[in-house]
């Protein structure tokens, strides 16, 4: 994992330095400002990768990649290609040549592997990070469009660059996101929970897993139709995103069921999180076609692994089964409430 993050840092440092040189030596003042902003944005990305590396070194981030050798080889190849397109005397390039170099830089930086790493390492911040890079890329595309004729090959290629980025993001969404609610899907849960379970066992840090079920959702669908039911699902997903911590991951687990992975959640903090989830959903202002508020509630349950360092990892199925047992107790007690979290391990 260290080498993966270090390669990401090295690539962004290359881009940051190139943009700084171009900002200093290009003739056009507006273009210099664009390059200066892009250099600063690359610096922000370098800081983010460094923060992840520090988190990994301190045992706060799991080894989220299974095939590390293939990923390392891919990143090495991308870095070598990036180095090959950077002119030896970039400062002597014309403004048009600098724009061409910038386009080549971003061609390698839009590789899907970076988006996948962002989704895996910081799922709660992934949307914000993707949006930041999208704005970064758009800044370059607007500069190209400003400096070339609309019918030029350069503008056409800039459009292809933008479309490739959008297509990559769409494919990433299909792979790891629920198309209705936009939150992560079951595939993402399987990947993250396996890795966080291994991290929890290795370092002896608590790991919470919650299951959240919309109360009487079938009745809601039958009475008001599937379109309204979809609106309710989206509203609950947004409420869950608002209720969780920035380090947590919320996924659509099934039809009307959601799951949450809560790393570093001590038992009392995890119990508070579950209560906050139920209260946040209860406050949803969901209206029907006539403007009447339709109450929505959820039942929540959870399990938390509290094991000593160097323990055997908890099976994801075991964690989910314990969370489901807690959820069942909440439903049996009358719904719209939290089941007592089940603690696995500890004294």
C-alpha cells in the first residue's frame, strides 16, 4: 500500500511542478493564472495522498487493494508515460505547446485507477474529491477553448479528454454505486468490509457494522406506488449520509435495507450513531402529490468487533449476521428504534 500511495504522490508532484513552471514562463497572463491555479490544485492532491499515507502508516487505513502487484505495475507505467511527455526545457515552450503538455498530463491523470483509489480509501469524501478534479480538468478545457478556434483539432481533442473523464466516472458509478440513490452498492460493501475487518483485527481497533431497514416499506409502496417508494429510498439515503461520520461508509444493502461500516467507533459512539440515524430519518420532510407529509421511519441494529491486536479477522458474514440480529430485536420491539448493538469480543 505504501508504494501505491507513494506513486500517486510522485505523479501529482510531477504535474504540480510542470504547472508551476508553465505558470512562471508562459506569455499570456490569463493562461499563467490558469496554470498557477492548476499547480495549487495538484498540491492539494499531493497533500491528500500524503494524509492517506500517514493514516496507513499509523494503522488508520486498511490495505484496501487486493491485487497490489498489478496496481503498482499500472501506476509505474503511468508515471513513466507521464515523464516521457514532459519536455526537457518546458520553460522554453510556447503557450500553445504548454497547453498541449497540460492536455497530455491530464490524459494520464484521468486514468480510472485514481478514481477507484479515491472511492476505496475515502468513500465519504469521494464525491467531493471527484468534483474537485472535474473542476480542475474543466479549467484546462476552458483555457484550450479560449486559445484555439472552435473548429480546431485542439478543441476537438479537449472535448475527447473531457468525455473520457466523464465516461470513466460513469463506469465507476456502475461498478460501485446504486443507480437509484447514488450511494455505494453491495459490491462496495463486500470490498470495504473485508478490508476493514482485517484492519480491525490487525490493530485491535473497534469496527462497527450497522443495518438499517425502512419500516413497513412494502405498505408504502402498495399504498402510494413505486415512484413514491423510490423517492422515499432516496430521501432515506440522503438522511443516512447526513447522519454518519465522515469516516463511515453507507451502502444500499438490499431493496429497502442499508448498511453502514463505522471504523474506529467505540461502543458508546456506535450506539450514539445508531440513535442519530433513527432520529435523522424520522425528521425527513417527505411530501405526497397533495403536499401532505408522509412519515418515514427506520429500524436500526448493529454489531461491533472489539478484539485485541493480531486477532483473526472477523468474518464479514458474522458481522452482518450479528447486526441483523440486533436489527431484528428493534423490529420486534415496535420499529422506529435502535436494537442494542451486539459486541463481539472484548471483556
